[in-house]
C-alpha cells in the first residue's frame, strides 16, 4: 500500500484536511465538523485551544486568542498569546498539528506527509514559513500548491481538459481571483490579483453598522462601547448574512439585548436582500475590478474564459453569482462545496504524488436552472415572460431558495406562478414544467410582495410554494420529476411555437387574448416609465400624468381595453415630449 499523503487547506479563517481513500475524496470530520476555524487560544488553565473552542473565546479574551495568523506568515515578528510570544510559524504549526491528528484519528495510523495549499500571491518567504510550520507540526510538506490550482483540480480531477478557468475565491477575510490554464494534467496559474483584507467579515460589519444605526435612531442607544452587546450583534449579523443567501428577507431578532433606564431593549428589524446588496455593492464592484486586472495580467479577455469556479464561503452570496454570470455569460460552477474545494484539490494532488487512483469529487447537482416568469425588460423591450431564475444550474443538492416578486396592479387579486426549467432569459424558450394560481390576495396597491420558494431534493422532487408576504397566504405544489431531462419534443414544440410568432403565415396564433395581454404589458411598462419621469414633468403635465395613471389602472382592473388603448396613447404622447 502506498503511503498516505494528506491534503491541507490552511486558510485565514478556516482550515480543512482531506484524503483520498479507495479512489474517493474525503474531507475528514472532527466532531462532525469538516471545518476547523483557524483560531488558536490559551484557556484559563493554560491549555492550548484550537478551532471552535478558541474561536468561541475570541470576543471575550482577544489577548489569549489568535486569529488570521496566515496574514502574518513570512514576517519576522512575534505574536503574543497569554504571557508568551510565538512566531507565526509556531501558531500555524498548532493548527497543522490538530489537522494531522484529526487525519490520524480517522485513518487509524500515523501520518507524516502533506500537501499544503497557499495563496497564489504568496511570496517565497511566506511559502518558506508555511513549510517550516509543517515541519514544526511533524509533517513533511511534500508539495505546496496554489489554492486556485487546488480548486481547479477538484473540478477537473478526471478530465483531460484544455481550458482557461477563472477562480473567484472570496472567504471570510481575503479575496483572490486567479486565471488558471489547464492543459491535460498541467494546471498553471497565469495571473492572480486580490485584496487580502476583503471578505465576508466586511459584509458582516456592514450589517452590524446597519443595526447600530437602527438602535441609535429608534432607541437613542449607543452600544458601540459595549463589547458583549456588540459580540451578540456580530453573531446575529453573520447569521442574517447567511440566511440572506437563500431568502429575500430576514428578521434580525435579539431579545433583551440590553437595558436603557431599566427598560429592556429588544432588537427586531427586517433586512431585505436588496438593501443588504446595496450595503455590500462597493465591495463586489471592487472584486470585479480585480477580476479584470487578473484577466489583463494573463493577457486574456472575458471571452477567453471557459469556466468560472466559485471558491470560499462568501461566494454563496447570490449577487456574486449573478454579477459573474452577467460578466462572463456562463453560469459559475459552485457544485463542489466552496468551503471545501481547496482541501479536496490538495488531497487530489497528494494522491497523484502517492500514485493513488482518484475518482472525481462526487456531488449531486442540478444540471438545470429553475425559475419563474416575470414582466420585465428583455432585449430592450418589455415582455411578460422574462425568465427569473431561482435555483441556478450547478447548485449542489438538496437546496432551497426563495425570491421576492411584486404584484403589478393595485388591488391585484391573484398571481399566476409558472415554473420553468432552462437557461434562456426568455422564459418561453425554456421548458414549462408546471403552473398554478394563488388567489385571494389582499386588497393592496401594486408592489404587494409575493415570495416564491423552490426546494429541490436529491430525488428530483421540486416543492414550489408562493406566499403573500404581508398575510402569509400560501399555495404550494410538488413536482415529482423535476430533474428528468424533459422530452426533446417539448423543447421542439416550444421552439416551433416561438418561431411561429415570427412567421407571417401562422400569425393567427397571436390570438385576441394574447393581444389583450400585450396591451396590459405595454401599459404597465408605460406606467413604470411615467412614475420614473414624473419629477421631470411640469406641474401641468404632472397633473395630466397622475390623471392618466389612475384611468389606466382603472381600465386594467375593469378589463376595458378600448379605454386602455386611448389612455396609454395619451400617456405615451406626454412621455414622448418629456423625452425630447
Ligand atoms: P471561508 O474563509 O472560505 O471558510 O469563508 C468563510 C466566510 O464565508 C465567512 O465570512 C462566512 O460568513 C461566509 N459564508 C458562509 N456561508 C455563507 C452563506 N451561506 N452566505 C454568505 N456567506 C457565507
């Protein structure tokens, strides 16, 4: 039997150890946890704490705890923990020693050799320090590989590929983007860029600021000087951030947060994904600038990139997936757990060196995107069938995602939910897999929020539920075979139906009902435009516009298409002159 070499991702925030066994790649658990927080601490009784236990004491005893030591690797400094001083190598060695013993416990024998990953930008001194940390921990570092190379190996373990891949890695405290070239089994980093002070912790801090401001405004309370309260808020913020990756709204609730003049203060605050995204938008913009710098460094452009790989826990933020999709026009790969794919890549490299055979990293994913249709802009025109993805292709299963949508009209009593499978921005080019109507909505103005939740399990069972957010009114359906490859004929039929719309001889498919629907869509688009341009209008025009908006809304409700047609024309005229 060949000697086992373990693969280690020694991260700034978290670390993991993985191994290939019988061709299978296994990230080894310790206490049911695959992730070991990269924290080292000293307990009151002088005992060394590593991982979760050290992380837990960090807020209360920062002087006894060390985090993010990776940032100091390669520097000739000492860090203090309790009453002693340590080199960065020594602290990293404590983490490595723990990972080594986790692996030994699992394997049942001693381990001497490891492959350790390092950021592509690490200098010689930083790499040397990592090697020394391994030695102190009793590990021979048989190879150090770049983190993006490891991530690429996780995705490409079995394939004989010729590809250019972009690895976007956003963790808790660091961001790196690398352009990687894969030529058969030679994986090479062509260029790398990033910011080693940017990550999910910054996103948490934005939510913390948001809460602190809320407490100031609502309760005239300054909690910034109270470490215990701030620690609770920081925890709540991180939890909220994670939840916002799956849900469009979350409620931040903390009972008995503190007291003010003898009265207990509870935190109860809603945060929407849209508002959260505006809080972190500048950070995301910065990462995209770095993407372009890395591309330039590799002398490539967006169109040369075949695949985008997401690495690091923070890439679960949907906005990151969406922005990269917009930028590259390909759905980013996220099927391998982004927290673990550097460790699995290290294990694959280790197995290659040890001469073991390797299977691919097996994960269950959805090969399709699922979503619904909405009124929106498509190719510069308003249409009522723009595809709105909810679960994206390449997501690992099981998965549950919720998105928020709005009613279009005042007093709208029902919404039609149609579920599609496919990738095309025009929902009609995708495959319709089911539909239902939610009736009995409350009498609310346009903009009444309806959330749609899709939950897809390993057996391809898709649960769809739509809920009126304000009242909780809900309707659900179950689709039993959502992952089956829908018959080619369905797709063919959809294509023919669409093509027919462009074929003069078959124009009759555009029947009266379509025509009326079209009028409503046109009117809705115009109403939105009118509301946007209201500010620019003169007082007189404004009055006319308000009047017409009301008449149009009434005509839609009454399904009076004659009035709808004349009033939309009048409104269009006013907007035309405003545009001039
Ligand atoms: P890493 O350093 O790669 O382990 O990533 C850790 C970071 O990922 C932390 O900032 C986490 O809060 C963040 N993270 C983990 N899960 C999620 C999630 N579901 N949505 C957004 N961020 C997440």
